[in-house]
C-alpha cells in the first residue's frame, strides 16, 4: 500500500517543472523496487545527487553483475588467480572455526552475489565436516536465485538458506542472532562474510559495521575485503569495476530512469568530497526526473552540467579502517594484504568490554 504523502512532503510536488527535458522511470523500474527503496532512492538523488550502487544489482542488474564477474573476475587460463579467493585461502586457518575452537560453523554470506567467491572456501570446510549451513543474504532477489542455483549445484548436501537484506539499513535477521534454547544452531558460531570489496561502496561504513556488530555474538567472526591505498592518488586510468561494471550500470540507469543517451555522458573521476573514485552521469541539458508511484509525485530538477553518481568506491588506508572498526565496537583478530599490496582481508570479533 502506498504511504500517505502530504502536500508539504519532500516526496510530493505540485510545482511546474522548469524548462528542460523530462525523464519518467519505466514500469519495470517500479516493479523492481519496494516503496521504501523508492523513497530512499529519491532522497539520495535529491540531497546527494546519487543513485546508490546497491540498487543496480536488482532486476536485470543481477545479470549485469554476474556477466561482469564471470568475464573479468573468475580465474581463467590467462588469469589464474582471484585476489579475493587468494585471500580466503591465505587466511583459512583464521576463519575455519579454529579460532573459536568449535566443531562446526554457520557461514553467513552478506552480499553473496553469485556465491562464486566462497566456492573453494566452503569446499574446504565441507571436506573437514565443519560447515553446518550456508546462509546467503543479498539486497537482490535475482542474485539470491542465482546463488541458490550455483550453491546447490556445487554442494547439494550442505543446507542452503537465503534472505533479502540491506545491510546498510538493518542488522541480520534476529532468528540467527538471539539466544533461544529451541534453536538447533544457537551455539554454532557464525562466520559472517562481506566480500567483493563491498565495504568501500557503502555510504556510511560506521553504520554498516555497527549493524554487523549488533548481529554478532562473542564467538562470531566478521570477515570482509576491501581495496587499500589512497584514493587521491588515482592515476586516472579506468579499469576493473570502474570501467566494465560502471559502463553497464550507466546503461541500466539510463534505460530504467528514461534518460536519452544523447542527453548525457559517463565520466569517471576522483571525488574530493567523498574521497572516492566515482562514475557519474553528466547531463547535457536541464532535466526533470519525474517519479510517480502511488501517491508519490516528485520532480527532481537537474541542471545542465550537473552530475549524478551511479558508481563509487572508497579505498581505505589501514589506520583509517582500524579506526572505523574500533568506533563500531569491533576489534581486529587478524588482517592481511595480497601480494600486490592492493587488497586486504580483515577479520574482526566483538570488542572486549
């Protein structure tokens, strides 16, 4: 049911549009997102001039991500390693349950995508008979379907559970984090994975880390990856996700929002305000983005020359990241950096009182 939007609400607009062109999101756009997500997206556009990257994984965006991952990240004969898989391999002794001195663990994969990054890791745990169940969590239902298909094909004997979640806005479902005697997995430690260097894409890393912290027990571990280094030293060369994934997200956004290709361009740059590498849509004309859904009737006016961020990533210097972890009430068990000194894996637990 649509929310009741009063005339003075920021999501209602009876004002005439300014002189320019108008874009109206497609019906598919409204079918992909919940009403709450549409509210958040409108708010981000109006006040931050951004379409959060997390929303690009929904609908057909799931196929875009999976195609990008399969083409550019999965090891092949000419690219024999994946930095993330290498880091999981390198840190296996820290995250296989030995640290918690337990017989079995539950794997909770937050932002699971197609589950490919954890394939080798889960295989090793399964051979040791240490995995109790695998829980895939993602904002995208389409990616969860892909995760299920892949995982059950690889590990038909391992219990698979999935659930949609936006870790920026909520903790893990309480059924996995509260102590209830009737829950069979009550005392089974959780290994919470947040891979894909996703931590650097979040708008508010402190909030995300606190959501993880509030989801964890004293015997649980949080394991995440991110790029390390200085964002301001970017050499201006577009590569990896900034090139290939951003290009596809750009096409996806234009199509779903209804922006004509000749009216905009894709630019990448270092953004000083967010200290991030971003991919932006730059408008060549004045534009009105008209969102009409239920009682929402909101016009967002974009001036010629203005930009909207559709992809961004923040690298973390190690001291900066350690400070964020401490602020969230977590402490580092171990961290390591890959052989190219470009990516890191961090393993955290709940901080001692």
